[in-house]
């Protein structure tokens, strides 16, 4: 069953309501797209969600530094038909490194869609290029956690970065 | 960490405002035995983590009993909302709204605004509530925030001003701060300061001092500008700032904002 599910989720993309492996949104390692050197420290069964620690969304250098990274590096693909939401979800490990990136895309009516690849590829690469994420601790022990960025795209330009 | 503000956010996200229906009422009052069975099944999620496979499967079972049981769609949707899966969340909440709009429209609208900055979509949901006779004054703050974010500051202000002298409190924990910022951006500094004073009585945050400083700066009261900027930094470093367990709220500031303002006016 797990293999079947993995096959469905193969292409960095999620479709609607897949049966969870353990938790909703769990991301299994996929050797065809994930970097071999990225490892979770405490095992897949102990990866938490970023908000489980009660600190809210956190970024190294706070959110302005994240926004600045995209403002300076993203080259807008200006087009009237490039509108919607793009989520990049990934795991931050106990060392503050990120991996297992997955992309979800929708139009402004929340219907799954495909953006121009030059948009998604840029967002994915800029996210991957962020080398330092905040290390979160539970009971003084560094943990692995899921995190995501959502980009609101209007006419090919980033208008919001969430959460 | 700002506990009261965080607690407020947690309440909204945990859907506890939209709690488990009374199954017995479905059976005895509404005589709906199918929905009663689905409801009883959904009660088995108690104590389970909403992200877990078990939690989701119990709700799937409830929906096999009654595919119109809106509550189960709503409960299933929460984990998708929290993981940022807007596609699945919206599909599930659309079903929840379809089968029980009275219970779910407000929540869907609030989450569209809060989590996905879908201001137009949120306003549509609030308008649908109006057309169903579910108009609620307390939604005016969310409506106002949506209009403000869409660039309609005048409408945003008009939605809140009538409540300033009413007993009914629609401003909650941060409403005066938001209205103060609206006034600030419209260069109405006297009213802005009045709102920040009111906000100060609700809660002291770095944001309130920061925006207060900007208002005093605009009217050239340099002493008060400096005083509030310094207080903003103190509050920020003490963790007294706008916070939310899941998202960054509108009008939240960052240390960089305070430091930039201080350095540009040589304040240490």
C-alpha cells in the first residue's frame, strides 16, 4: 500500500486527499527526486509539524530576510494567466537543514493547476538555496519538523509569502 | 511569547468554536438516525491527533454512514489547513458548507482570509452569510481587514467606526491597533493615537508602541516618537509582540523594522 501511495506522490506534486501514511501530509523519501545527503535525525515517525512547538512560523533572521531572498532572486514571469497559490513543503531536520521538497499548485479558486515551470522551478530553487532554518527543540532535544511556504502569485509576480 | 494573542489564534484554528455536535439531539430532536450514527462514529476521534491516520479514517467511516454529515468534512479539513494543503482543505470545507452552511460559512471565510490571504473569497463567504440571514456584527473586523488588504481603506474604516462608542466589543485583542494603522496610513494622526491608546489598555505590544511612534513622528513630537520606539524594542525583546501559532498576522512588525527606524534617526 505504501509503495502504491509513493508512486502516486512521485512527481513533487500532491493530488487531493491521499490516504495518510502516519499523519496527513507525511513526505516519504523518494530516491528519484530527493537529495541522498539529506537525513532526518530522529526517524520519519518522529517528524513533527512546525506549530507543534507553539512558536508559530519561524525563520532564521525573521521573516524579512526570507522575503528579501525571494524579492532579490525571483525573476517574475509576467503573464496574465499565472495566478494562484504555490506551496512548497519540506522537512527541516535537527541541524536546521531542509530536504524532501514537494510542490502543490492551485489557481485562485483552489483548483489544482500547473504554473509555468519557470515560476515553480525558481521558487523551488530559491527555497532549496536557503541554507539555514531555525532548529526547534522539544524537551531540549533538537527535532525534525515539517514546514511550508505558500506563495500567492498574481500575473506571475509574488504578492504574498505565507505563513 | 504573547500568550493571550496566541491563545486566541489557537482557539480559532482548533475549531473549538465549531465543536462536536450533540449527537443525541440529532436523534431525539431532529429524528435523524443516519446522521446520529455518523455523529456517534465521529465521537471516536476524541483524544486522537487530527493529523493521524486513525483520526481521518474514523471520519471517513462516519461519512460512509452519512455522506452529508458536514461536521466530519469540517473536522477532516483542519489537518489539511494546518499543513497548507489549500486544495484538499477547500474541497472538504466546500462539502461542509454545502451540507451545513450555517455552521461552516463563517469558519471557511475566516480561514480563507487568515491562512491564504484570500480576501475576496472571504468577503464572498461573509456576504453569503448575509444572504442566509446570518449577519453578524463581530465579523466586521475580518471584513474590514479584507477591505483594507484589498486597498479599500475608507471602507475598512467605515466598517469599524460605528462600533467605537458601542458597548458591543467587536475589536477583540488587536482591533484598535488595526484601526489605528488604517488612520495612520490616512494621515489622521490624532485618531490613530487615540486608537493606539485604546489598544494599550487592552494589551501592551511592540507593535502598538511602534505604530504610536510613527504617529508622533508624523506630527513632529520627537520626544514621544523616541520614547515609543525605545519601548517598542523593549517589548519586542521581551517577547511582547503580535504572535500566532500558525501564521504571521497583518501589521506584525519585526526587529529589523524597529532597528531600521532607530538607525535612520540615530536612536540607540
